[in-house]
């Protein structure tokens, strides 16, 4: 049995569905999100009464918060780490207090920093990026009605439920062929071919930019 799983973005949507799905499969589950709904921990524990559930508040868009979390857990052995924190906005660039766009920081820089730091103790770690496709997570609920209504109609027709997405995602965690290495996966967990942008030159450009950006924030 897998011992300890970490779910980031666990308060709703895909993250919450993944937490429910893995609860019977682990001994300990650490949940992180910007907010903690009153029934979050109880709903997870209902799936496995003997489960040790821990909640830690974490805003993954703030790199200093991410660094504090990873430093606190530098000796913690997580068997599975699932990063699902997300934000959907029609606004343009909206800066965090650290000067990064909140969307980019949530979806990329914060995740990258967490993955780098927590992978240091796991030389044989497996990295997987799964594109979830269109998932009806409720993110459109906060939009104006003229965006919310058509989006909800389209979601009923074309979107996966968070529970279905979680099934595909959790299945990839248990496949022996995904136990090591780097995988690019589609919305059903199927392997995808690299695109024309997966060149060494472009990877180096992105990597250098990422390190430079994170380093500049951490020096603040």
C-alpha cells in the first residue's frame, strides 16, 4: 500500500475528487489549498475511517509560501504528489504580492518550485503531466451570467466530471509502466507524443527563464 499522498488544490474540483479517490488507498493524506471548507476533512475521512488526514493551508501562487512548505517537509516522504491547484480568470495580468501574474504563478512557477524541492529526496521519482481537458469543476460559477450560462450548458454536453477525471489520474499513479521517468499524458491518461516545441533549445530557454524568475522572487 502507498503510505502517504499529498494533494495540492484539494478543496474543490479535480483535487477534491482525487483526494476522495485515493483515500482508501493510503495511510496518510496531506491536503493543501488556499481555503478549507468546513466539511473537507470529514468528507475525506468518510472514505476511510482509519485514514490520517492532515490539512495545511497553502497558496501555491506565492513562492515564499511554497518554499516554507517544502522546507517544513524536507524530510517528509510523500509517495504520491498530485498538484491540481488552478485558477480561471478573464482578467488580464493580475500580479501577486511577489510581482508575478497569479495565473502563471499558480499553474507554473509554484508547481515547478514545489516539484523541484520535494523531488530532491526521490532520485527515482516519476513525473507525469496530465492534460485534464474540459472538466466541470465549477470555476465558471464566479463569472458574469453571460459567460456562466453558456459555459454551464457546454459543460453538460462536453465536459468530464471531476470524479471521472480523478479516475483517469489516479489510474496513472498505479501503473507499473509509469513508475519512473517523465510522461506526457492526455485527458484519459494515455501517453501523448512530444510536440514540435519539445526541443532541447526551447526546453533550455524555458528552464533558464524559470530558474531566473523563481530566483528573483526568492531574493525579495
